[in-house]
């Protein structure tokens, strides 16, 4: 029997420790185990070794008695700008030996992790932001020919031998006003896409660090070229025509190339952007996130990469640059990984549309761009790729894109074979219409001529779920794909139409699911800083609906529940999944500001002002096509339920932070608001004013009923509503995450399963039955007859309704984190049901791999559970869950790390549950997956 081993050390929530923005990063490690790892193992101490690589200093080891293995304090002297160290850890602990008696163990050293600080001080930057000297500011009309022309900035330079000693390192610190790709001697400096990403540039601008050591030549001329396009900085953003130049009119670049040696005190060699750099228009004629890109290949002589003669430069149109003022926002090293091409998807077919157009089908609705490859196209021929998520009447269904053209164009240079994808845009699509590639009478191009390059923030996948029901598995895959498609630099509502914006409500609803599927802590933590910055500059602490904010007439500044509640619920969700109190600390004032000043309250009861407009249970299936906020549940009731929830969450956050006075104050406020809610909306018999799936689900989930008797009324009401609806869903954004958990909480898990497994519209599986490969914005984005919903809110890639995955994780798969433990204490509580006879869930979390697999053989339930070292699990088996006792359960047992097998009997109860059908109606045929 041996000790668990430790993974490489991680730094804060940073993706890899390179270019870190912290001087004292907290450290984390996860545990790995094998068959003979000691069970019930708990850490008692750790040793950290910090080997200084640059500047070189003596290696130091630190020995700490502690059971903490996540976010432990940096033990050594602080990192300074550019400093590098190799960090490794080994742990001591105690587990159960063969005889069950405690045994002390020590792990091997983890493989070393290299940490390297970025530029931590403003003074580290000697470079200037530069722009084209004379490129005029262009029109803000919606015309990409008039938008800022993509530019190539260039500098030739020599490095002599004395600079590049052995072991020297070259780093490119770079950012742009726009989006960039950099090349040294013709080779990309990194594989990042859409860098440096979208932030609230007025407050924060990301810079990136690229290791370019291998790209430089000594004693020869080097060429660095940075190509910059408008991206989010100057490009068109927003619906109803939107606005351009939201952050500035000049696109520009800031780059600092440094070569450092390891000696203490030695100054790096530097090459900085300044007015000695030249600039010219890129052969990319225009590049727009919504409209796509136009690339004029014959105009690209490629000479930028080599070393053209000076005279030739003039002829080729190189111009001078000018300095731009340093921007107001702070330059930051993000924790989030960059956006990359994370996956390449093959085309599944190429076919002719009804009207004879060539259509490529990638078989998956995804986000990224198409690469056209290995095909002969005559010179000057224009090839266009128009993207769409769905087909309608045999043609591309582009209406849901609204004003976004989503069209890329390449003008062929003739030879060699065409090999092209756009550089600075992305689209949401499954289909691409290709025009101009071949003559109309030629055979169709081969599907091998097209690849879809899937782009998103390169997060670490960590959660997975499968079960015996293939349609539910497809739903789960769809949820993952919708997360991939909408985690591109910021969390967005949708990736295809003229929005792709950081709508706060959507991520508020989806964040708990997101944190399970991928380690999105770094990315969401970065985004939350923009949210806070934009909120805190408002006197009334009301955040914009969209972060980073852009002008949205009529929408910009309006307090609203559910959406603005992101201020409390999303930092809280990140804390819950990571255990990182610092996130709550950082957002404390922002949370409090929202509660104290942002919410427009009724003067008497402190709930929301009734006259105030709310988005309510956005897009419930009964909401009129042109009024997504006009659903069946009272919008203010939804807002008030959320108000009790966020006040309670804030009180909890105060407690976690040890702020006793604030905790007492807000806990009391939550109680008062709960009473006010009860007084206003719940009759003494327990009936809720909005007798709807969403109303009752929220009241149950947020603990708003007074007594068990009222909860019993709620159960009966909800049960009737669900049976009367024939198990179709009736919730929108607000109610969807709550409905199945609400049913399970009152002991009606089989009704929850019945809803989950319903296939007719509206339901989660209706889109699956219609062939969806992502989660739709509306329950019926595509109508049963295959036509696209006429509403303007009709995306086929919105993650919000995919928040049901939280229930799949916690109840079907059966694992979640116990409160305030950040996965150190795992709650294992699977509840089988419906037609599902087995499920397997895994989560590679802060302590290592949690896995739970169960199966039903008739009425016998068996389960295999793996608990990672230094954590424990509270296990409640289905037989212990009191199906008929309102879901009140106490954990059956607590187990330590290791592999555990359990069995028990299982009583499925009523299956399938009966719908309530009016006597004069015929019972519909059952459509259960
Ligand atoms: C977005 C939504 C968003 C909503 C709020 C829509 O246009 O796509 O997901 O939350 O507006 O108004």
C-alpha cells in the first residue's frame, strides 16, 4: 500500500503559470492514485521546493504542517517581474494500512512546474502603443470597407552574439487595440486566436507573453510583424445596428521583445514598439466579428516575413507609425487561458442546396471558422463561405443571424493550392455555403477540402457524465458544445448573430454547470473583474446588462433581478466550486453595493419596487414570440424570490469571510425579506400567487415556504401543474435551473425524470429529437415542421437552458460539493429514476478525480465510488432518501478517499407517471425517451 502521488503544482487559477500576474501566487496540487493507494488518506503536511531559475538564487525548501492542498500560501520571497522558478511539492499524510490501522506515508516529489512572472509593474513597459501615422479614422457606418483596415506593423532588427548567451530566453510581451497575431521571421509567435481577448478595455487590457526563444536569429536580420484587426476594440458590436469604435478609432499595438539571461541584476535586451516601426495595410481587406473577413491573397507578397530592400519597402506602401497615448485601462496578465483552435472537425458531407448552392455540413453546430484546403482555385477567383447553424427549406437558414453577414471571402492567388482560413473572426455554424470555389457545372468539391476549426478559451475539461439513455447523453454533449461555443474569451449569450455579448443573466444561470464541465474559474474570475469595475463606476452600483458593456440604447442601465444578481451569485458559485475565499473578498463591496444601493426597493417591505420592469422568467415557452419577458410567471415575484436568494447568499459569504456583524445583519435582512415574500405571495394555505412551474420551483428551491404544510401544498400544486402539462416544460431562464431540483426536493423525483425524458415540444429532449447538436435559446428555436421560429431571439446555441446539467450532475450522476468545502467534502446522493438504468459521472476537481458509477439490476442498486485523497464523501444511497418524505435526507455515512462499493434495494415508485388529461380529451401517446 502506497502514498497517493501529487500532480504538478498549479498557480492561483492560472492556466499554466507562464506570464503570471502575481508576485505571491497561491499553490494548488491534485492527487493521483493507483490500485494500491492507502485508503482514507489525509494530508498532514507538505514540502515545497522553490528552485530559482532566474535570477539564479539558492534553491529553498519549505516544510509546512497543514492539511491544505489547494490555494496554499506562496512560501518563498515574492516573484518580481520576469522571475522564474521551478516549483515542486511532496506531501506527507496518513491513511489506513492493510490492517485498518493508521499508516504514515510520504509521496514522491511532483514533477516540477515552471512559474514565470509577467511584467508586474507599469515601469517595466518601455514600449509605446503605436498606430498608423495617417490612416484616417473611418466611418462608423455599417460597412466593413469603411471600417479600420487591418494593419501590419513591422520592425527589422539585429541581435548580436553578446546578447544571446547560452540559456538566454526571449519573450514577447504583447497586446493590441484590436486583435493580433505576431510573427517573427515568418513564424507565428504563439497559437493564440483573437488575442488579447475582450475585456472592458477602459479598465483592463490583457497582455500576453509568448516564448519566442527559438524564433530569433543571432547576427542576422530578424523581422517581427504584428498584424492587427479591429476585433472587439473598434469593430461593430451590438444588436439593432449596434455601434462601432466602442473603445477607440485607432487600432494599434504594444510589443516589447526581451532577451534575458539568468544573472541577478542583468538588464534584458529590448526591442519596443515605437515610431521606428513601419506599418502598412494588410492584404486582409476587412475583418469583422459579425460580418466575417475578406482576404485578398494576390495582394499578399509575403515579403513582410523576409527582409525586403529599403527602396522596395517604399514602393510596397510601408508608412510611418505614430505613438498613441497610454490607455486608461490597466495592463493585466489574465488567469484565463488564451483562445485557441482547440479541435478540428471533419466535414461529414458536401451537397447541393435546393437552389443549387454548394453546402458543406460539419455535422455539429460549433464555433470557429472553416479552413479550405488542398484545392486548386484560379487566380483572382473570389471564394466565399457563408455560415449558418441550420438549413431551412433546403437553403442556409440565415435569418436568425439578424444583421451579421457571417461571410468570409478569399480572393485566390492561384497557386499553390488554396489553403486558407480567416484570421480575426469566428462564426457559429454547422453549415457553410461555398460560392466560387468551382465552376457551377463542376463536380462538388470533396468533403476533405474543408475542416472546421473549433475555437474557444482553452480551459481544462474536468467533468463528464454518461448514462444508459442515449438521448440524455446527446443532451449532455449539446450542453458541452454550447459551453464551448460561448466561452470564447468572455462568457457570451450566443456565438452567431449580431450579439455574442457578455449578457450577465445567461452566465449567472449557467456558471455552476460551467465550472463542472471545465475549469472555468480563471476565465470567469477575470470576467468578474470587468463586471465589478463597470458596476463600481456607477453611483448606484447597478452593472450593465452586458459585460464588457457597450452602448445598448434602452438597455444600458436598468436594475434587474436574475441578470444583475450575477454580482452575488457568480462569485458565490466560483467560491463554491473552488473553495477560494479570496473571490468573495474581492467582490464583497460589489455585492454589498448591489444590495444596498442597486436594487430598486419598495419603501415598505424592502422587496423589489412593483412598478419596476423586469426580464422575469425570460423566454418561457408561453412568452409571446416578440416579448420574451412576457411569460406566465409574475416577473416581480421572480425578482423577489431571487432577492431573498441573493441576500441569503451574501449573508453566507459574510460568514465565510468571518464578518460576523455583516453576517448577522444580512441574515436578518434575508429573514425579513422571506417574511415579506410570504406575506405578499403565499396564502395561509400555502398557495403561491403565481401558480406556475417557475413560481413554485423558485419558492421551493430558495426555501420560501413557511411550514411543512405549505411545502406539501406546493408539492401538490407543482405536481398537478407538471402532470397537467403532460410533462412538458413551462419554465424560462429563471425557472429552468430550479424545476427538476424542486420536484426532487419534495420527493417527486420520478416526475422530474418524466420531464427530463419527455420528447415533445417544449422539453429538453425535443431539440435532441430534432437533431440538435447544441442547446437552443428557445425551447422551440426550430418548430416541429422544421421551420425556424419567427421570433428574433432564435439562436441555436445558447447555454442557459443547459443549466439542467447541474441536476444531471448532482442527482442523476449523484455528485456535488458539500457546502463551503470546495469539493473537499463530496456529497454523493444519486437518485435513479425514469428509464435510466445506469449512470457514470466523473469530476477531476481540486483534490483529484471523483467518480461515481451506478447501475440498476431490477430493484438492486449498486454503485462504485472513487473519492480522491485528502477529501471525503457523504454518501446517501437511494434506499436512504425517503422518496415520500419530502426529500428530507440526512447523509447515510461519511467515507474517506479510495474506492467504495455499495448496494441497496431500489423502489422506483410510480413509473411512468400519469398525465392529467381533461375528460373530453384523448390521452396523448407517450413520448418518453
Ligand atoms: C440575449 C439573451 C439575454 C437577453 C436579455 C438576448 O438578446 O441573447 O440571452 O440574456 O437578450 O435581454
